């Protein structure tokens, strides 16, 4: 559960959310990408309120916002480079 979150990361920079287990890091990341919808408040990313975007526009917004989750779920039979390249190929094929 998150309360009163206001996070600003300057464009062109990389931010990190750190804290102890159970602090809400994964919940925050899931809310930023609307993989989990907040029960109140709004989610703004890069100046756009993404809270109520239609599914197609939301997919585009998710692609523009890079998130690395704690459990990356890498495929064991692929190299690190192949794991990184896989979603990039998938995204390119949808265009």
C-alpha cells in the first residue's frame, strides 16, 4: 500500500527506488506502468496523465518508460544480451 507518493525524476536521468523488503518499491513500479491501478490519485509520466489512457496509448506510454523489476525472470538458455534484445525485437515487430 502506498500513501502520498510524489516522485520526480528529471528527463534524461536515471532514478532508483531503494528500501527494505515490503516498503512498496514493486508496488510503486507497477503503479507507474499501470500494471496495478491506484485506488486514488493520478499517475503522471513525462507530463502525461496515464491513469485513464486507452489501452493502445497506455502500451505506447509503457514502452517509453523503462522499468527494471527486482525479479527480472531471465531465460536461462539465453545470454544476457539475448535476454535484453528479446523484448526489443518484440516491440519492433509490433510497429
